[in-house]
């Protein structure tokens, strides 16, 4: 009697349960395979992104260092002396770091670009532009009113520099 009571408590036997189990098991297997493929794809994409970031960082640092050297050289030519630097504010994370421009025209102390006069800023910007062009030359460039903020003496310096630069470009 006790056993019969326990069997009745189980309820009605579902004869389709084996078929339903097979369907649910097939669905579970399919979804598990899909999940595993997605995880593999995600990991693969993360590796590709990391490799790209490493390559971008390496190329950025190489190009930045080349522009930095060219900038110092061209600044000296345009100002007839002085010093100029490009500095990464966060060298540990160069791709998202700000770049600080420090300039020291002859006879002045080393200072941030914001503290220079308008003509000095323009000449410094011209030096940076040509440092970039020297690093990655272009077939041609249009310098529309690039000298607008320069006084007569600096316009002549710029014109001479442009003649010299055009021999290499």
C-alpha cells in the first residue's frame, strides 16, 4: 500500500518525456556550441585588437619621435636659434596622451606655447606643420595665408625656409 501510494504521488507518466528530453538536449547542445563559438570569436577579436593597439602605439611613438626631431631642427632654422620640444604628457599611454609644445625663441626662457606672442605662435605652428610634412611628405600642399600672422622679417625667414624646403620636397 505504501509503495502504491508513492507511485500515485509521482503522477501521470509522461510517455513523451523521452522525446521532449531529446529535443531539449539537442537545443541545449546547439546553444552550448553557439556560446562556445561566440566566446572563441570574442577572444580572437580581443587578441586582434590588442595586436592592433600594440602596432599603433609602436608606429605612433616612432612617428612622434621623428616629428619631435624634425620640429626642433626646423624651429631652429625659422627662429635662427632657440629650442623647441614636443612632450607626451603621459608616456605610459601614448595613444591617449596630450602633447605639450614647448618653445624657446632665442633670448627668451623656455615656455609653453600659450605664453608666446602671436607671431611666435604662428612661426612655431609653421615649424610643427613642416616637421610633420618632412616626416610624411605629401605630393603637394596648399599654404593659404599661412604667413598672415607674421611680420615682414619673419615672412622673409619663412620664404627662405620654404625655398630650401622645396628642394627636398
